[in-house]
C-alpha cells in the first residue's frame, strides 16, 4: 500500500522548452506532496510543498515561476520546469505523507531530467 | 540549524559480511528517525522508522538503533547481499513540522 507513481522516469528536452513531471498517489489520498531535487552524491533537497487546492509553498531560493507546481486533486501533483536550461538537469523526486499520522512518507521513483 | 551527518561516505564490503552505518542528527524538536535505501536512479524506499521512544527496529536483515539522548542512530546490515549495494539515507523529522532533514547518504558497495 501507499504507492506513489512518478512519470516520466527519464526525459530529455531542448533548452527553452517546458517539461511536466507527474506524481500520483495510487491507493491513498495525498493532501500534501513534496518535491525534491537531488544532485549527484548529494542529499535530497526540498524544493516545495504541494497542498491540494492551494498554492505550493516554495523553499528559499527556489524560483516559483520556473518550477510550477499544481496539486489540483487529492491524487495528483505536477511539477513543470519552464524554459528549461542545462543547469536544470537533475534528478527530481516527489513524495507524499500517509494520511492518519502514522509517520509514513512514500517516494516516487524519480525523474531524470536532461536539458540539452 | 537542523542537520544530519552520516558516516562513512562510502563503504565496500564482501558479500556475506555485516556492516554498520552511522548517523548523527541535530534536529530539534525531534519526532522520528528514518532509514531509506536508494538504488541508483530510483527514489528512496523506507527501511525503518523509529520514534524518539524506540531504541531499535528491525526489517529483515536491517536493524536500526536510536539513542535520542546522544542523537545518534545506526543501521546494521547482516549477511550482506549484492542487492544491498545502494545509498542508505538517514532522515530526521522534526516534531510538528513535517520537515524532513536528509543526510547525504552512505554509498554501500557489496562485492562478490
């Protein structure tokens, strides 16, 4: 149980284009989802917290106009990287907290974004 | 500032051997301590979760310990297998904040 599905797993795009990454909770409702970025040999860095039906909360230093987050339903959050540049190339991971306060967080399988 | 430090950064062991990974944290107020396994190019997968009142938690060949007084945790892997090769990430959650603080991970390589 408590599975989060993330798509696509890999994407290559040209500079200046936009890329959308989807994160779906398959067997539970996720009012809150989290988006992380991970550089090689580094820990996960929280980019933003996505709340269903309201605006996302971005961490300091994360450009909200570049990384658009939409959480329109209880099972889907999307991250759109707009006008992508090579420095946006990274590994992006979403996560959701289990409902009911049993301390569980489940992570998606990640998306490897390469901007060429 | 909340921090999680892990050691060693990397470790190579022979298949069948045991190993112990270390984690020190300074998250306060503290809620719980988690260990995750992350295969290359994949998302983290939960191994154990311990609240501040728990001292040990096992999941198969993985056993985690927690000393909330000294703010230290360890992950012991018994009878390692080649499939254990991965990064192991220690994560501390702050009380009431849902804020997770991640360590940089220990990269474990199990060789035949």
